[in-house]
């Protein structure tokens, strides 16, 4: 934004994220999305919780994750450095199991970024961040269609195979070539996108 918006300041973005709650932060690569899209994001959040690595972590650390959620509800917004509880771990996401639990809860959409202390994310439960009108989960098929179109909104022109990979990555499930072709043909038939030949 600094290089693209005249007179942009970091405070402008922080106000949109942390005061007005117009947008939220999410994802391993960290994107910023309008809050009105949150109901669609509930699908990839739920599916991330089902990925073996994170499902195993949640199962093995269910008491810890419950304790972290309770601490957020009882003590208010917390960051990874606010708790020295839990075993030490070797992980770039944090040095303690509580940090990983907080990160997993964020991936699953149970908590969201409340604010920041420098570069450190400070989290709160989803219900304390997301406005009431956006707390529901969109139906799976609507969310999948939303993200299928979203790939074109982000990249404009895409080869079909790249579109399919982007779409599958966002919705957190495998899309076969046949399913991708059918979905793309449906978007073309609806006038949502157009095929071009270069």
C-alpha cells in the first residue's frame, strides 16, 4: 500500500483492521480481507482444522487449546509471549506449545488478530472481533464458488490449470481436472468469466 496509495500511512491500515474492524488478517502468507468476506472464509478455516497435521495437534493438545481459549475469554486479548505455560518447542511459529495452540486456533478461525504489538499478533476470540452480521458460515457451495471467482479477481487472467490450483489451495481440498473444467464452464455460462485465446 505504501508504494501504491498516495499519502498512505500504517495508521490508516491499523484503523481499518483494529478499530473499525473493516477487514481481518488471515493465512499462512498473511492476507488482509474485507470483513464482509468472513462467512466465506469459515470454509477454508474449518477444512484447515481437518488437515492431518493440525487435526493431530488439536487432538493431542485439546486441553491446552481449551485453556488458551478460556484465558482469552477471561483475561482479554493475548499474544504468544503472554503465556510462559506449556512445554518449550522448536518451531518457527513459537517457542512454547501455547504459541502453537494460539496459531492453530487462528488457522481454525476460533480467534482472530485483535491488534499488534510491533510485529507480534495479539488475539481475541472470533465473537469479540467479527461483527454480528458476519459471524455465520456461508454454505460450502457458495463459499467454493466465491473463492473460484476470487482467483480471477486477484489475478485477472489465468490458465485453467493455475486457476484450479489456486482455487483448490484456498478452499483446502483437491479439485480434479474434470471438476475444475465443469466449474469453469459453469462460470463462463453464467457470464461470470470469459474464455480468451491468446
